[in-house]
C-alpha cells in the first residue's frame, strides 16, 4: 500500500526515507518528489509498503515523528484523479 509523506526536510533523500520506513517492515519503494524545473526536493514523497499491516504500522509509528528537525505527516496516499485532456481546436 502506498503512503504519502509530507513536511520532509529538503535534505532527506529517497534512500534515507526508505531507511526510516524499513523499521516498520518491507519497503517496496520510496521516492522523494523533485521539482522538475529546479531539481530540488519539494518536501514530500511516497513510500510503498509490502503489506497492509506494515502500512498501518508505519502510519502509527512514524506519523508526527521528527526527522531532520521536522515533524513528518504520514497517511495513506489518495488515488490521483484522471487528467483531463486539452481540447483540440
């Protein structure tokens, strides 16, 4: 299951994010989202855990935990709404 992680320090890397979440179970993937234009982190990311139990453990354990001086927010990721296509003229 996929988790949304907000309020990350701009110094946190995807590897560090994965290491933090591994204490709650098997991490399938971890990604800090980068700005397309600047190449700098945007302060949030996504972590995918292997099972529902591990996902719930990560939310319970890590939500509101301080990492690199910032209290992170951990919650289930919401599905992205479908993109609307631009109208053709």
